[in-house]
C-alpha cells in the first residue's frame, strides 16, 4: 500500500516536472516584430492555410506572426489605445463599421498596394483619406437565413424581405444576435437603418412585437435556436451570412437545407492597413500586397468564409451555387456609423430590452 | 518595542513578493486604464466621469448586479453546505470521485455552458416548458452551477478536519441535531463559509458570458456594461466610472466580510479526517437528499454537453473526439486542439506553482495576529487586498495590460509569461481563502510551545502548521489547477496565438460555422472536464495517502 502511494507520488511529481514551464518551450518566440517577422493584429476569425503563408515567406523572406484580438470592435479599440506603441506592424480585419474610428484616431499610416485588382475599387472606402490608409481585402454579406426544409414541412411560404419578418404568419420564428454584443448583430441593425432611415425604431418595435428573439452571439442564435443549426431549435429564420448555406449540405446530399434572403443583406468589407510606428513597415506593406494577390484571395472562402475582392478569382463550387452574394446589399457610410454608433445602440437596447 | 518592529518587518518581508506581483499585474494595469478615462484632451476631467454615475441606466445596472450576485451567492451557500457535509463528513465508496466531479463545472468554458444551458432551457429543449430561457432565474442558476465547487471545497476542507467530539458532547448534553448544527458546527465553520461566500459573490458580480448568453442581452451587469463601453463604444469615461464603482462596491463587501470573519476565527480542535468522517447515519438523510438534487443539477448541463459531443450527423459516434487531433473544419484553428490541451496543461502547472507560492506567503501574513493595532489593521487590509483581482473587470485589466506593460523594463505585452501570471492572480484568492482560515485556527499556544522548546520559526511552521495545512494545501492545489485550466477571460486577452489554451480553442471553434466545429467544441469541453476530474481524483488519492504519515 505504501509502495503504491510512493509510486503515485513519484509519477505525479515526474509528470509535473517534465511538463512544467510553459514559458521556455521549444517554440518560444519572443522576438516580436522587426527584422524578418511581420506581426499582424487581426480578429479572432482569422484562419489561413499554412501553405499560403509559406508561399509568402518563400516569396519575400518575411514570416507572418498572427495576433488575434477579439472581434472587429475590440481589435479597433486596442489599436486606438495602443497608438504610439503599436501591438503589431499592420492590421487586418477592421471593417467598414469601425473603419472611421481607426482612421480618425490616427493609428494608421498611408499605404496603397501595387497592383490592386480592378474589382477592389468597388469596396474601397469612399473618403479619399480613409481609402489611402485602408486596403479592402475581402467582403461578406450578413443576411437573414431560412430553414427551407422547415418551411416545406410546414407548408408555409418562406419570407423574402425585412417587412415580411414583421408579418403575423412569421410570429416567433426569427432569432438574431444582438447589435451590442455581436458584429453580425450590429450589421443587421445597420441593415434596418439603411432600409428604413428614421423609421428603423418603429420597425424594430414591430419586429420585437412579432416575437423576434435576441441572443448574445451568433453561435447562440444559430446553434441553439435555429431549426437548421446543430441544436435543432424551434426558430426557422436566423440572422447569419450569405456564406452559411453551403455548411448545411447534409452528408451524401448535394443541396443545402437552408438559404440566405438576398434582399436583407448588409455588406461588411474587411480592410488591411499599416500601423503608424510599425517596427517593420516594409514587411507590413509586402504582406498587404500579398493579401490582394491571387493565392491569398483564392484561399479566403475556405479559410475565413468571406468573398475575395478580386473577382477574377474563382469561388469554390458549393459557393458559386449556394452562397451567392446580394446584388444590392445595404450599406451605411462609415462616418455616419462612427457618429451615431452609441446613440443607435442605446436606442436599440431600449427597444429590445423593455 | 523590538518585538513590535520585528513582527512588522516579518510581515513586510513575507508580503513583499505577493505585493510586488499585485502592484505590477493588477494595480498598474487598472490605474493605467482608468486614468485614460479621467483624462480628456490632456487634462484631468473628473466631472465627466462622475456624471456617468448619475445616469439612470447605471443605477439599474448596479442594482441588477448586486441583486443577481447576492441571490446566486445565497443559493450556492444553501446548496453547498449539505453537499460539503456529505462529501467531507460522511464516508462512502466513490466519495473522492464525487468530490472531483463537483469541481467539473468550475472549469467549463462559459460559452459552452451557456449553449448547454440554453439547449436545456430553450423552448425547443427538454426543460423548455419552464419558460426560464432568457430569465434572471436562468442567470442565477448558471452562476450557482459554476460556483458550487467553491463552497463545497472551501467549507468541506475546513469541515473535514473538525473534531467531532464537541458536537458529540453537545448531543450527549441533550441538544437536538439541529441545535448542535446551529450552536456548535456552524459557528466553527462560519469563517470558511464567509470566505467561500465572498469569493462566490465576486465571481458572480463579475460574471460576464453567463449574463449575456442566458439573459439574452436583456440584463446588464456592471461587468457586461464595462465590456460594451470598452470594446464596442470606446467610451473610456463610462468604463472608468464603472470600474471605480466596481472597486468601491467590492472593497465595501470585502471589508464587511473581513469584519464578520475576524473575531470569529478561534483555534479549533482538529483531528485527522479518518476520525472526523464516518459512515452514513439516519441524521444524514436530509443532506444526502439535497446532495442528490445538487449533483443532478450539476450533471444535467454536463450530460447535454456529452450528448451533443457524441452526436455526429444523424447518428452517434466518437468522430468529434477524433477531430481533436486536427485544426477543425476549414482550418478553424491555428494549432490542433490536442496541442492546445498540452499548452493548457503546461500553463496550469506554472500558474499553480506560482499561485501556491504567493498564496502560502499571503496566508502566512494574513493569519498572523500581531499585537500592535496598526499592524493588526495592516494585516486585515492585506487580507482583502489580495481578493480585489476577483472583483474587478477582466476587460479593464486586459486592456490595462496593453497600455501599461508596453515598455522596458516591463515590456511584457508579447510575452508568454503573462498567461500563467494572470491565471495565478485569479487563483490566488482561492488559495488564500482555503489556507488562511485553517492557519488562523491553529492554536497560537502550539507555536509558543514549540518556540519555548527551542524551535526556530521555520521549524515551528514545519512541525505545527504543515501537518494541518497539508490537506487544505492539496485542496488549494487542485483549485488553482482547475482555475487555470478553465480560465478564459484574462487568458483570451493574453494567450499567444500560436499556443492557445483549450478554452480559447473551444471559443474559436464555437464561433465558426459548421456542425463539425461545434461538435469539436463540445468534445473539447468534455475532455477539459474529464482532465480536471482526473487531476482532482488523483489529488484526493494523495490526500488520503498523506494522512497516515502524520
């Protein structure tokens, strides 16, 4: 018995001893930026295949170091707070809802990549000062999604427009992440502001009156409440992305069970820019160049579920068929958003939380 | 006079290292971030910050914070005491495993538990009929779920060594079981209960993910408000005002808790656990019943998690567990989940060692009873100071790290040491709260006796304190390890992207589309929980083994 205990103790001590020291591991790299490393401050949704990043290193000699910093809002605010002592050489992931803040606070340096694809100009920021600092890399449409299977089973015509969502036939069927805690949620609020102007508050009152449900995040809405998500919930209408349907193609089938309503979409564009005071501005510029080139652009849909700004790049087959983008998406000028964000959000909170 | 100076120097020497840590990794970032809110265009603007406190919304938010945290704390204590009794005073087979199981919720990532709770409570779920989805009841229930372990373990480890003879004497003198409980047992446990309750309150008052997920954004707490103001609106004035408010409330609370505890902590007669716990008797029926209910309550969301982790497509299988060796569907992760698990383990070891080192030092200081009133007061203040990190917003501290630790000699923003340090700061109060009540209950005459026999202070600590401290020390180790494994708030701010911990990876997975990533998130959560239970069960084994050596 005593021998057993002694053995257990020794085993535990050894296990602790050999696995200790998270600090000095073999991959310990505290070199930071400067030299041959480009540090990229981005959002948590960053994903890119190793192959593509290796190609960049082979081409330019720079190694990319990714620093995720929360969602687009957190990322922007961190950049603002660390102005003068930047946390990275460049940023990627500031979107059109936060672009004005980043530019106005002066955290970015001017840079426009060489050989920007012609189609990218459609996504550039309208203000010339803003456009000089932020380069569009990709875009995505935040749209209302529906569970087609559910509507077939219930012999109900699915909704098509924002107005439809307030009709009594669709009572208690819609779930959306909240604008104050989720970026797609904010995008949906902006959709309604773009569509209804000053009448947006009245629209939201009707929407809430029709039993719309607000959750804190996208995963909560899609994976718990949505009938077409992993949680088999009881709401067949959800706010998600135009790129969501291909993920609902059942095994062995070829058609998704859900679709996006393309008349309800808000366009989010994501930008890259060099940070003022970067230790490695040359490397940052090289990576922004690379982000607008073919191999990176082509890898965007599979890795980050967004669309490349270079229209010459072919989309994956499922996307080309089932993840079409909105022909006429809604937008709100970034300067407007910057000016009214807190007012809109508090008005929105008042309506949705009474 | 020299004695007074010597005891003062002793306290200062022991407290120096923990205080330095607290200064650099808590006070500095907090002050740095709050200062940003007070300064507008280069000059101090206190008025603007105070104006924020007059907003009606702030009053509403403060009220809900206090209300929900108080309700959750009361429920956790009421539920936790019977469970502590059954798991630490009654002997039965499988007890060690149950003790470990109770700790499982403590390490569960909030986002996953949020989804698990909502799967149960949503109108489509098995408990949908209760209509609790999005209600304050759901928020409070989740808080109880997460914090039950704090009460069970803190109170339990104090209870385990409590000498039964005083209770038996009272019973022999004709006291009913309820009278024994009220007049003998509870007064002896009170310091431990107050300790646990204050930790639970702080955890609840700063809960963030739970409030957002389960309240469906309808309810705001001071913490969610700070998050919103800092990360979305960049309203630093508002955030600073709320951080100050949080600090004031927490300080008041800790002061009150300190006053309640002090004066009630006496030297207690202790025995080995073997003698203190016995087989179940008739009087244990009620606590056993409560324990069964409590365990069912803890198990329900966990079972939901396990079921969803095993659901592959329309069938069942281990596919999601096999996927843990990969980087997820569509390369959702930078490293495979299994690598993140290894990172979590290494970080947890470092954080635990650090928390124990600092925790023992702090406990040694705060359990002293110096004669001079000034020193006594200083000790009381120190006791509460080390609890503060639990009560202050992780968002404020996280952003504070960014704006203050950015230049030599503290250029640590990109350093991997921040993760274990931050986790140790969170674990430290739990370690202190587990050790200090036990140390305080040591009869000072034992030290005096040791000293009169010529023992040095170190020797006296080793022969008097260590045998008593050994059990709580193991409990604290397990706690610190669990805190570190499950910590998400600070870690998500600080973890290096190329070496994330498992909770960070789980969060990344759950925010990605695709059933495979969601399933992986659930599988990873189950693995995290099982790992914790495994480690805790091992600690329990060691603990039993050690009793015989004294």
